């Protein structure tokens, strides 16, 4: 099962980059997750057109925050996935997120907030942060991610969104 993962879009209205991510980059995805900081209700409406499963982030406006939970637990291909945005300083973020789901038996936690892509295993759970689809605090690249669950194995890739000759495309980094 292929799962598209996006976070920290930071958009008030949908744009061509969001459309490219949803329709091109994630065209073969069976599921799409958004780990918060959507920002505007019109963007949430666009995500809902693709049945994106989302949580609210700390920067989301009132309408988005009221429409979405702070955490979700999703079952996919026999795996249990926690979905959360995250909060606070970058240092210690992964430990805070794991603690938030301490009462759950999860295989994977998908989160955002830091704008820093990460794929790791900590405290017996996989952690995946796709970075930011619109901005990265630590580089000039926008990123999204793909999770693949096959034969009881979870793997993930970070995709860097690049622009060439006026067109956007994703490359695997």
C-alpha cells in the first residue's frame, strides 16, 4: 500500500503546487495523510476532495482547527499509524510525540511541525516527518513523502519538489 504524506502546506487558498502534489506526486497513492498546518478552510476543502486524512496544526486558522482533531489513529495494510502535527521546539519533538501516543500500540507515527524531513525508528516505533510542502526552515527545498507498506514491511521516502522550466516535479532524495 502506498501512502502519500504531506505537512506544513501553510496555504490560505489552494495553489498549483498543492494540485501537483495531490494529482501528480500522489496519483498512485491509496491514501493521503496531512500532518497539519494546512492554514485555510479553502485548502482543507481541496484536501477533502481527495479524501485526505488530516489533523490540525498549531498554525491552522479557527475554521480548520475546529474541523479537525489534533490526533488520529489510522489502520492501513494491517499497520496502526498515529497522525499528529507536533508542538514546541524542534529539540525533543520526537520524544514528545511518542509520549502523546504512549497508551497506543502503533507501528508508525506521522508528524510535521519542524519542517525537517525525517525517517527513523525510536522507542520501537517508526517516525516519519515529510518536511514542509511549502517551506523548510533549514533549506530552500519543499518536500513531501511516500510510505510503502508491503509484506509487513514499512519503508518511506522523502520527495523533493523541484522546479524546472516553469514546471514542478518531484525527485526522490
